[in-house]
């Protein structure tokens, strides 16, 4: 009965994610099976596969949504916004995902990815995909090349730096604040040259 | 006798590279064997493996040298140079590799990599490695974080944009000119915000 409820319940995804992360951290990503994840979440393997294609997708299921939110933020910037301002609006929009409650999850996820070459590569590909998607959105706003590509590439750099700070154990600042700070720092670095 | 000379000759690497690129372009990377590459270059398989670990390394053997040259350029920038100026010096130093004679090779190589997911991933990993190496060098110059990371990430973006322009069929401008142009454009984009 608990299984029957959980299977369709809004929390099954979260329980599977928490169970997977716990096991990946404890015994390693390679060594963990879907059966173990499902058992730890109190669910069946079949339920796992209703939520995730495989054990790797537990870690990357959110990447597509994150990209959509950032691209949506770029699209929603005022028509008069300069490319770098539109980028900033997109990066700030990720605050919808990077909430204070998600920080522990994000930090654990990062540590698991850092420990596995295949996962690190997958994460890089997702970041590359993010840069491409931002550049495409900027072009559809009328930003020409190479400005669209340069802005998007610099944007992913800012994203990475802001993310590293956001997941720091001692950090208590919100995502948007860290994005603005990193953007301001990049501006300062470039202006100083 | 020709084989005996070529095996140790300075040109064996170049002949193997040219043979490999021709075959990868004609019949695909996956479908090409080391035996075919060696035969086309007029060399033996044994000679191939004396120069390259595998058929993928024919495409990536130069990446390490490129990284060393760029990092060396950052290291050689005057102590008083700002982080972004040191980065610019590093990127310009790649002109030693990106000579006009290498443009056709670079363009063919890029097309082969673009056609294969595994090769695209490998190329991304090399770019990530480049960003990390630049950041490390900037830190050893006394640049603090996050400035070191931000500068390096923006630098790889500039590198990618300059590279795309450099290999364009109609391009006749030198690598350094394109680097400076891309750096100036990034500066303008950021100053406009």
C-alpha cells in the first residue's frame, strides 16, 4: 500500500534521488545497482525505471530543466537588453532550481560526479549543451555572431564559478547574489586589462 | 629502405596524420583501421604504434603541446600584467601551432570530430583541461580565486570563437589577430551591459 501510493506519489522521484545519492556516496557510483537504490527508497525496480532511464540519469535528470529555465530567462529579458544583460537574466533565473534547500543535494551530487570520469564527462557535455542553447537564444534575440557565442561561453564560465561558490559549505548567500557578484568580477577583470 | 628511413624520419608523424585524416574523412572514423592508415602512409602498423597509442590519438596528439604553449604564454607575461592580459598573451602564443599552413589540417580535423560523438566528447574534455591549466597558471602568478577561474573560463570561450573564425574557408587573417579581435569583442559586450 505504501508502495502503491509512493509509486505515483509526488515524492517517489525525490526518494529515489536521495537513496541513489546516499549509495553512490557510500559505496561508489559504479558499485551501486538499481535494485539497491529501489530497495533503499522502499520502492521496486519497476518504479525506478518509471522515473529514470538508468542510474546515471538520477544525477542528470534535472539538467534539461535547468537549461530550459536559463534559456527561458534569456528569452524573457527586455528586448532592449544588451546581450550580457540578457545572459545575466538567464543565469539569475536558475535561482528557481538553486534554492537554499537544494544546496546539500547539489554539493553531494557534485562530489559523486567528481569521483567518476564518465560522470565528469557527462557533466561537461551538459555544460557545453547549455552554452549552445544560450547562444541559440541570443541569436534569436538578434544578437549577431560572434557576440552570441562569446557571451554564451563567458556565461557558462560565470555559471561554473557562481555554482562552485554556491555549494561551498560556508556559503549562505543566494544564487542570484553569487551570479551578480561573478558577473561583476568578470567585468572588472576585463575592464582592468 | 624507404620504410626504414621513414620509420625514424621526421615526417612519419605527418604522413600518418595525413593518411588518417584522409581516411576518416572518406569512410568515417569508426570504419577506419590502423592497418589502413599505415598502408596509406606507406608504413607498417608497428611504426604507427611507435607514433600514436591508437587511431584516436592521431587527432589529439597535438592537444597537450597546444596546452603547454598557451600555459607557457601565460607564464611568460610580465609580472605586472593584469589577469586578462596574461590570458591574452597565452592565447596569442598558440600562433606557434596555428600557422596558416595548418589551417586546412585544423579544418579537416574539426569536421571529423564534429561527425563523431565520442570524438566531440574528447575534444570538450581537452578544452576543459585547457581551462583548468590556465586557471592553475594564473593562480601561480598570484591571481586569486574566483578571478583565476573566471579569466580562464572566459579565455576558453574566446579561444573557441577565435578558432571557429580562424578555420573558416574564407579566413586569411592570422591567429593572433583573431584572438585580439575576439578579446576586444568580449570586452565591448561586457562594457555595454
